[in-house]
C-alpha cells in the first residue's frame, strides 16, 4: 500500500510535532489563550481553503464512489471540524463572522496556495496527496495526546480539541482519506508515486511551520501600516 510507504517518511516528522511547545501546551492545558485564539482564527480560514480541495477532488473524480468520498470529507470539514472552531470561538466571544474575516498569515497563505496549486494542476490523486498530511497528522496528534495523563480531563481547556481529533468520527474521516489515497495510487508508475510522496512530505513540513506560526503569533514579517 502506498500509505504504508508514506508512513515511513512522515512519521519522524509528525513525531516532532509532539515535542513542539504549542502541541505540548494543548496536552497539559498550559497553552496561552492568546496563542490558541491565533490558531483558532488562522486554522479557520485555512479550513475554508482546505475545503476547496475536496470540491476540486469531486470535480476531478472519475467515478461516483470517489466523488462521494470527497463529498463526505468536505461535509466533515465544514460541519464537524469547523464546528469545533466555532464553539471554541463563541466561548472566547469571537463571532463566526470575525473568524471568517481573519487575514491569512504568511505561512498559512503559502501552505494553502501550495495545496490548491497542486490540486488544480493534477488529478484526483494529487488532491488527496495535498489534503492527507493535515487530516492524518491531526488524528495522529489527537490520539497521542489522548493517551497522556490528564489531557482529556475537563479541567484542561483544550480537552474538546483532543477529543475531536482523537475521536471515532475524525478517525473514520482520516481512514477514508487513507483508503482513497491507496485506491487512487494502485498501479501508478514510480515517477508519479515519488511526486505524490514529495507533496505529502512537503505538506507535513508546512504543518510544522503552522504550529510555529501559532506559537510565535506570526502574521506577516513586515508590519502592515
């Protein structure tokens, strides 16, 4: 399976996320609200662009089954994952309109532009390669944090975050994306597989950069007047 090959490349990258101060702060509840709100806003506008990948994937699908999978992933992003963001935002007094009006930071813009560019240029398999690292690595993080003592206690402000990304619903969405990646790469020549692998590795690096962006409250390197 192609994703078994991918796992060997990305697992060392993803395991480094668990040592990142932002992710560690989610686990023990010490992450500052300011940093989490920065993630909340940036990830919300990221997910708007991310959802477009599934729409592109549906348009590029060659059969109804593949189209249906992309549609299900799109629904999960818009109405499960983004609901988590809206609920947290409401608890901080941030409206959905304010979330949507967030100015995408430099790293965020670079990441989503990279994904959409490759998704639009390639086939359905390129779309899955673009979206896979985000879903799979968040599930990986969620499950890892859920095993840490106290991480899912009600006293941890971020226990809902951990519960969502480690939960059955998000896990099944992730598994759908993994299965689709394997189905669409079956029988592909090595040159195409190598290209797809590189896209998943690059987006994994972008994921680390996203955590850095949120930890450091980054927007753009030159202040806007």
